[in-house]
């Protein structure tokens, strides 16, 4: 059983779910953790242009076990429970009431403060289901970090919430397509903060999590990991910055001493073209910051890759894009990455159980 979270209900998340109903069935049992009225409002709206959606519907279930008894054509939904958020969080903001989801006037594409708390509560509920063993993994539709700030919540990403609530602070963000797998040493932080966040100890820990994830979740024995440098030309001997020689190279050496097949630091601008052209063999690349790794990956695989969190006690995948509120409700969102993420989650669950 996989748990699907709907993400930002004013974005393309509900549309991705409804337009992937057949794929959800094909790839095995699943349930959706979300807001039933919002999901039904999305279906009714989309059905005006896609009549196949008139033949499906959603129904609330009480427990994950109930999903196995839902008949074909019915999407099992665990209604989001308020109160899933814990810790010293502020109360809801005054304007946080959800709009009426039973009418065609539902404000698709609008940044709703209420949607922020809803998307976070759904993820927390799904994480707890996975930690309890009620589901084998989670597939998340996109959410908006900025919305969390509008709701007086700390702006953060899926990866950070998954790591904190699961008690796995060393979780690693990996994006994977059929050719490239790229992990990030730092993720959702300003570019100016990257050099100060890089440490040799931290990189060694990230390499260990990446190595173990490639073995456990992808079934790759003895994976080779190529490590990017931080600076142009990997520092060019210290002329363009000393972080590559002072921080990254020692981490590579320590990882090798642990028995990992690790190489680098390599200049990123030549490493990725060599891998894509088949002139350099690597099972994964560790990039130092977000765009260094994700620009090449998305250039090659956009719409056919998944965002994966390694180092968790359960499987988690997601789409490789954002909420796309500018096209929400128009029925034109590309479901390719969402379907890819579902299939990847299934493969990873299987790898964990057979490895």
C-alpha cells in the first residue's frame, strides 16, 4: 500500500491524482491522504473536459486496510485530520478558512493559507502511517513552501519535514531518471549559504546514506558515486576557491577508506556531459547544491524522473516539479513525472523486500 498526498490543493496535485487513476491501479494498492471535498471539486471541474472522469469518484475510508475493499472506479481517501501538527507552532491565521469546495467557484491557482496547513497535515499523517507500517511508502504531489509562511508556519520542504518527523536528520534528496541519479549535499538553502554548510564530516555522512540507498532501494551492489566540485573547474588547484581541496577531496578519500567506490571532486560542467554520452560510468552523482545537480538532470529527464528521499525507514518519492498554480484546473498538467514517481516507489518497495 502506498499513501499519496495531494499537496497544494490549489495547485496541480488533485489534477495529477485524478488523471493518473488508471496508473495508480496498475501499480498496485494505494490511498490518498487529502481533503475529499477538494478532490471531488477537482474531479467535477476536470470532468467537463475529460468525460472519463465522470466514471470515477472518491470515497472516505477509515483505515488503510479499508482501501483493499474499495471497488474499481473509487479512489480511497483518508480525510486529513486537523491536529496532526505538533510542537510549538502558532495557531491558524484568522483568514485561514478553506473556501467552499462544493461549488465550481473553487479558487484554483490562488495561494491559500488554509491549503498550506492542509498540505503539511496530510504529509504528517502519511509519515505516521508509514512509521506505523500501515503503508510501505509515500508519493507526494507538489506543495508550496511559500504558502507555509502565509499560514504562520515555518517555510520548509518535503525533505526537511520527512527527515525531522521520521527522526532521520541525515536524509538525502535524490532525483532519479532512467539515466541520471543526482543527490544533493545541500538542498533548499540560498546559494550564498552553500560554502559554509559544506563540511567533510557532513559529506562523508551524505555519501554513506547515498551508498546505502543505492544498494537498498535500487538494488545496485557496490555503486560508484561521482562527486562534483563546488567551484568552477573543481577549484583548479585552489585558484578558484579552496573548498574542493580543503573539504570535498578529504571527504572522497575518507569514503574510499570506508570501502565505497567514490571518485572526484569532478568539474560539474564536464562530468554530466560525459555521463550522458556514455563516456563516464557512475551510478549516482553527488552535487554540492540544488541547481548544480538538478539543472542537468531536468534537462535530460524533466517529466520522466522522481524526487526521492533516501535514508528514511520507508520509501518516499515525488514529482520533479512544483505546484504549477498558473495552469491548475485547466486539465493540461503533464502527469508523466507523477506516474514515474509512483512506479519508482513500487520498484523501491520491491527492492527493499527482496534485497
